[in-house]
C-alpha cells in the first residue's frame, strides 16, 4: 500500500504527522504503514497524561469531555472521506471490569452523531497483556498477536474506516489493526487519536 510521505509546509509527514527535517519520514520509512492518515486532538503533555490517567483509573469519566475541545475544527477534514464506520479498539475483559468507560467514549459518541455513521466492533483482544510498560520493540511484537478479527467480519469488510484510540506512542496497535482491516476487505483506514506523543 502506497502512502504519501512528502513534506507539508509545516514540515510534518502527511501520513503519520511526525515532524520531519527532510523529504523522508523516518517513522514511515522504518516500517510498513497500513493506515492512510493520522489525526490527533492534542500533543501529549503533563495535563493530557493526567486527564487520561484520571479517566482510566480515577473513576472520572466526565474528564474525557476535555478531548472534545477542538474536535469540531477537525470535522471538515474528517468529512472529506466517506467512512463506513468508526472502530473502537477493544480491551480485554479484565480491563473492561477495571475501566468500564473507555477514554475515547465521549469522542466516539460525538463523531457518530456528527458524521452520521455507525460504530463497529470487529476485533477481539486475545492478549491479557497491556502495551503500557513495554519498550518500543516489545510493543510491535505484542501487537502482532494481541488481536484477531471476529469470524463474522472475516473477509467481509469494505469501504473506509476510522480507527479511534486514546494515545499514539509507537503506533504499533493501530497499525496492526489497520492491517487486519485491509486484509479483510477494507479500502482505507484512517486514525484519530486523542493524544499524540511528541516527536
């Protein structure tokens, strides 16, 4: 799959939005990228990190509304693509018991309403391990076996999909899920994350 890695006026890769100093994106050139476009709402800082932790572990789901700030500005860009569905990244059953309200819930609900599309859950998480705490290499290895596509969706997807996740650190999880979507018939996969790490 071809991706556009050329430089924009702001010296960002058009695909992954990494800051680049030349015509080549080090991130995209270092691996096979399966998503077509990455959008993000905030750059990761102390405030964003604290809010995500409080939503996940502090029983403060209302704080996820913070990430709706500025989301309306992104809508025109998202509306340029006709999406078939929004895709949530699944958690293990153990994680769901501990954190019943995902950080992305408010943003996904907003996008469903404003884009007029459904939410789809084609993935099942097989691994009980978390990505957090793993180093760069371990995240990519773990992501390759952490998920599977449900039988009902195998080889039966078509159209464009918007994957939504909370944090983009290495991109290992979203890239692996984008690959699974394409393998099973999707035409294009774009990504929206609440927070993107600095790079």
